[in-house]
C-alpha cells in the first residue's frame, strides 16, 4: 500500500454500522480499534453471538501491530477470545478495567498465556509502528473508557466512540475536553466517531442524575429494592451502593457477570463500598427487607439473567413478593422491547412495584446527544468525519447535523461507509474507494461459523410454515414403491386434526410416482425427490396458502 | 344465570388484555362488545391473524342479542367475518363508517346476505332485549367512533374504549363530555375502559396538531411528498389532503386498504377533497414532483404494504428518488420497531429525506393519557372500573392512578381481569368469580384453527436449532438394517462443511441399532424411533451444545 494514504475500514456491526471493529492501515502497518461482538438481530434465529468477519485480515496478520481497546463493553471487547488466535495474538492495549475484563474472558478460553496485554493509563502516549498513539479519558456508562488519537505519518486520526460530555461523572473522570481542544489545534485529518444518539436533541443527562432518582426510591421503598442494570455499568452499581449506604441497606450483587465485573472493579478501585455494605445472598435472611438492596443482571429481559428468572419464579434463592420494589435501570435495546415488557408484567403479577422507563429518571444513556456531537465537531474541526455505530439513518442525520456546525463542513467531508467500505485519506483527500465483502460469523452453542447464512435462512423458513417430510422406499432395480410414502410434518399443521390433508398428500405423491414409472423405468432418486417436492409444494399451497419446507427422502432398497 | 347480577368477561387480547371482544350477560341475554382480530406476537411464527376464542359462547349462541361495534379498526371489527357464522349471525350494530368497513369484509367472505346490520347514529338510543343501549360519540384516530352506555336491569354499564378528549378533532365531533357527565349523574355500576396509554403523563395532543406539522412539511418539500399512515386514520388522510390543497399538490391514495377505506369515507362524507385534488397513480406523470403528494399504507413496516415495497424498490408504479420527502405518520406498534427502522434506513439509502418519530410532530396517539383518564373517572364516578386494552402493568398503573382521583375509589373497585376472567356485578358488589379457559385461534393462510399452539411451539423449536431427520429402512421380519441410516438436517448446521459430524451421527445410530438387535430380535419401530431420538439428541448436544429437533423415520420393508 502507498505510504501517501491511510486506509480505514469497518469490519462489523450487524445493523449498527462499524460498531465492533475498525482497521487503520498505513503502509504495512495495521492498527485495529476494538474487537467486539454483536448481538444477533431478531431474525438470526438461534444464533447466540455474531463476530466481526476478519476475512480481510487473514493474509495480513503479520502486519497487525496492535489492537486498541476503548472500553470494557461486550460490543468492543467480546470478540477478543474468539478472534485473537486467528489474528496472530497481536498486543492488546487497554486501560486497567478494560483489560481486567478481557483477562477473565481469555482465561475462560485458556488463551491468557498466549495473549500479550499492555495496560495503559487513560492519558498514556505510546508508539505503535510508525504512529504515535495518545489515549485520553472519556465519560461513558463504564469507567476507565478512553478514546485514541493516532498520529500517523499521513495525519492525525481520532477514534472516539461510546462517549458523552458528562461533567459530573460518577467516577470523577469526565471526557477530556482540553485534550480534544488540543487535538483541534493540530488539525486532525480524520475523526471516526459514534452517532447512535443523533436523533436526540439537547444534551444527555449526567450519570449522577440517576443517583438522585435512586435516592428518592431508596428513601421510601417499604421492602426490598431489586435493581437491574448492565453488569458493566459500574457507575450505576456504584450509585446503588451509595444510595443503599445513605438509607442503611445492605447490597447483594447477583448474577454471573454482575459478580465478575464488580469484583474486578472493586479490586481496581472503580467500585467502592463501605466495609460490610456488600453481603452474600445467603446472608440476606439476617436483615429485614427494608435493609436489603439486590443489584442484578437482566435489565434487557434476557431469559437466563437474574431479573427474568425472578419474574418467572425460577431463581433458587430469591422470590419476588409483595412489598418488593423493582427498579429496571436501563431502556430496552431495540428488539428487546417485548421481552422486557413481559418481565415487567410478570413482576407486577408477583406483587412487586416496578419502576421503569425513561420518565422515572432511573436510566440515562451513555452516548452523546445532538448538542454534544456538535460541540465535538466544533472542538476538533477535522478534515474528514466518519460517523458510525448507528444505522444508515443515523449517519444521514449526523451528516445533516455536521453541515449545520458553523459552516466548517461540506457534505464530501462526512463519509458514510457501510461495513466493508474501504476508505482512503490524506490531507485534502478522503474517499470511499472500494468495498470488501464483510459478512457475519455466527456463534451458536460451542461452534463458530458452522451456522452460516444458509442455515439461518433455513431456520427462518422453518419458523414460517414448518416442514413436511416425505419418506418412501423404492426398489433399486425396478423403481417400484416398496414402503411409504409416509408423510410427517412439524410446524405445518396439527396432524391429529388433519388426517384428510395428509392422506390427500400421500395420494398426490403416489399418483406422481406412478406417472413417473410409466414414462421411466430406471430409478433416479434425485429425479424422484425433485418431483415429489414440486407436486407436494404446489398441492399444499393450493389447499392452505402455506409453503412449508418440503423434504423428500427416498431410499433405495 | 341469576337476574340479580350481570356477568362480564373478556374473550381476547393476545398480550393486550381484553382488547378485542367482550361479553355482557344478563339473565339469558348476551350483548357482545366488539369483535376484533389481534396481530400475532413475535413468537407466534407464521401466524397471520389471531382470533378471539369464542368457545365460551358456543352453546349460548341463541342468547346473543347483539354485537355492538365501537369503531372500524381491525382490532375491533376484523374478526366479524371469521366468527359471525359461528355466533349464529346476531345483529351487528354500528355507525355508518364502521358498518361500511364491515360490509366490505362480509362481502369478500360472501356473508353479506346472511348478516344483519343495523346502522346507528352516534347518539342513537335503542333496545336490546331488556337493556337500553345509548351510543355516544368519541374522538379517536378514526371517525364515527362511539362508546356505549347499556342500562341493564341491574345497572348502567359503560363500555368506552379507544378514545381521547380531543376538543379540536379533524371531523369536528369531540368526545361527548356532556353525555359522560349525564351518565355520571345516573351513578353507573361499571365502567369498562381502555388503559393502554396510562404510562403517559398529561394530555394526548389533538389530532389537528398533526395538520400543523404537515403544513410546515408541505410548505418546503422540494419534490414529491410520500406520507404513510394507517388506512383507517381518515382524519390523518384528511389533513394530508388539506395540506396538499393549501400547497397546490394533487393527492394519490395508494395501497389496497387505503383505497378501500378512503372510498367508503368519501362516500359517507367523512373524507372531503376538492374536485380534482385526488388523482390516480397513472396520472402522476402529468404533474411536476412538487405538485404530488402520495398517501399510502405501510407505516408499520409490514412487508407487503406500500411503504415497504417502496423501500425495497418493489413497487410497480412508484420509485423513490432523491428529492422525495417521506413522512412516516405513525409510531411503531411494539414489536414492529425493527422492521420500521429497516424501512426508514432503506428509504434514506434511496435518496429520500425521511421525517419520522414522535419529535417531528407527524403523529399523535388516539388514546387518552393520564389526565384524560382521571377526567373520565371524575366525570363518571362508577362503582366499579375494569381497565383493559393494555398489558398487566398498564392495569396496575391504572389502578394506582384511579386511587389518586379525589378519593372516589378503593382498590377493590378497580378490577384487573385477564382474558377469560368471569366477573359479576350488582350494586355494591363486583368480583372476579371464575376463570374460563380462553386461548387463541390462529389464522395461517386460508385455514382457521389447524395451526394451533402445538404447531407454533414446533415452529419456535425449529427456528432455534433446526431439525435433523434420521431415515432408515429395516426388514420387517428380522429388524435388520437394509438401508440407511441417512441423516438430513435443515437449520442445524451447514451440511457441506460438517460431513464429519454427520458421519459420526450415522455411526452413533448404527451402533445403537446394533445394540438393540443384540437384545431384541423382534422389530418395534416405535422403540427404534425413540432410541434413535435419544442417542442422537444427546450426541449432538454434547458435540455442539445445540438441541435440534430430532425426527427418526424408520420404515419397515
């Protein structure tokens, strides 16, 4: 690659463009920003996780100089244990909390020995190949988050995602505005930044406003308080602890990821509690209900997380009862609305009072709203901007917003890539120059990649009208039917009530096989299969207006 | 049934309790309120419509004196053509527009001759058996909507759903507050009312505020305007027509239901347009783009509706292009967020400007918010209230809200039924006394009821991990394997890349069949099937942590 340009591309996002992994190339040097997982979209049936597609990097792993991790959320670090080996174990740079969480994952996958981790401070400056990297602190919904300024020989690239201008963050570390202003003085070539909240006017409220809402709940709740949030939202957990301490409650942390991340955050000092505030589940019995606060996972209605289990009376140690106050300290991620809604209904049914929704003040976003996005552009005035971590409509609205900021920008300066768009930049030049095929890698159960888009498409078809299998045995020599046809269906029609339809289907198959035998004496099971599929599909559509998957299985005996 | 009480129950709602159909019984007389369809929930795979379960009424059809229809929305009238025959064709009472829409449906189902329709005015008083029914006009998102006051020998029952206090409705007919005050004077026994918007503080804005937003869009749009809304929202269509007329645009109505309902509304005078405002699709070419407004269906991202087709470049006559302004004049119904979002992204991709979302002012709800719900209670002061058309959490919040209204109510006066809860009322007495089983009737394709919960559960299983079929032929006499085992899967794993796994699965089956033959010489295909299912399921779970449906098909030859 020419050394006049840098090349930039997004590898993965699943509906939220570029959300999970970025590649920055200069000459023979590659820097990767983040390495996260995506959560499957609603029609990716049965898929547990989606990984970025690293195909573009497969023949270039020797050039990868570093993976720079911004913060400890799954969509930014979750793919590390799945992909680090295929990427050739390049060094992972991240702050203490971020790498603390990564370490736990690598350990689980027995990869900790092979990985090379470089802990940086939130103001660290370090060299990666011919580029100088400057980390700077940002406020988000997890502590110890950073952005990166990368001074390449071609120009300064700023990668800044999942941030807001919180001037009163819970951890006391706001987004470093002075650093951003300094970057601005250096005339950055490129800003790569998140635009997911561009639809929201104004300014995202500070995380500490949630603490005020917690206080007013903790002040009056008659029994236990059960607060569900993201395990990684350490600031939220911190505020629950502080409200509990203010109102004389003990705090129980429940849920695997809640316990894991809180332990790491406590060790590193990002989470603070007075001695004896935190107790174990089995110690709850020693305190009256109005001295208990349970902080747990499950705010997204995830079926296996604590809050869903509580709502389904499926938790071993904790049963919801009248007098409990449940606080859902999160808003549903798009696609989760229905499952969250079911959990809330069930909690009410079990007698709890449930506090939820934006108006209750128990959640704020970790992302910048319109005025913050504008402020960033005014501070940095980069030559080019790549808005990402949003859908296409967010990118379009971001471009509109940028065009309104003090006349700095022309439409050509705001590039709107898709996953796989290859962009090249040099001073005065920024373009999408190519598109590399970027798909998804599905993780289902323990296997990575053997569930692909063909399999998912089959699941979509199966979910719609089910499947109908036709089994028959024919004599190899004569093509004569010796057993069957049997017809079995799942997800198509209730078989006990549809014996007529099934018998008619068998009849249609028998007819078609007889016709075949008339014109053709040689057996040809591929032909027979195709023929059965065709006549059965047509027949069933005509009778029911449904199109089940038809699968003929003809055996030769 | 005793003549001291009335009995009330909800037959259907699918997640939104009682939304679609209510039964009021006095002695041997039954009055039905509404007869609507539900839209399937996200996990009711492949189901097109859900009908209320009328099992409770099957042996009582001779007692049904009337079906009183409140308004022309699908969730209140859509089940009429599917159920009217099973209900024994009782007379259908409704206003002109409501019955106009019902007539179209009955005609399509070739039932118009058999049905008995009684058109009422929005202030009609009429006798049904021993009860007097008083209709009264209400403001909602479709014109000619009414509520009903039913004076039974036991007391006055008010059925009031899908309403708001719009003092400046587009059709000039507000909710009749004087009538409600008069009902209040008569000390109503029971109010059955919708609570779906109880989470929203304040007062729902008037429908006419949308016209103001339309005007400001129509004033500046550089090219065509394409406005999507519910076909039944005649007031919305009316306002688009008025804005078009104010800014010299022709209006094209596109989409089957949009054309149908608009034609009925035009005939009845609920929709008004100047001569030559409305043009046909094929006439659009005669006008410049900035003189065109297209009003169409598809605001919920429904795949076959006009807006989705436009977003997918799948409409024969209309292609989206740069300069088009698309207005999505609706908010996504819960569960439709993702599909609406995809449509918006694609419209932006095709170059359109898209105006959407609550903040743009292009949609308001047709349902009452908190202050209106309180106002209604203050006006009516009924002895008992049954809040419905919401999830359980809405009912709970409604009860909280009611308890705050001037000290009129105790918790016992606000009954929270589920679908199938049987309630009895008389002056001073109101209770849930019983529960009748109420399920769902699924409509899939042309068939009603043969897709039941077993079939839907199979579809859910199939969508998760797919299916794996095992086919084998054994000799009837000896139990000897003569062909197979063959293994075929769909939606489980990509077979071309998993020949090892499939071969190993075949091996496991062969082993298990051999073992069987050792201990047992007689063939028993049920036993063989069960055995195969068990060993294959265990084997695959152990290898992949996935649980496909395993379907053994053993043929005896």
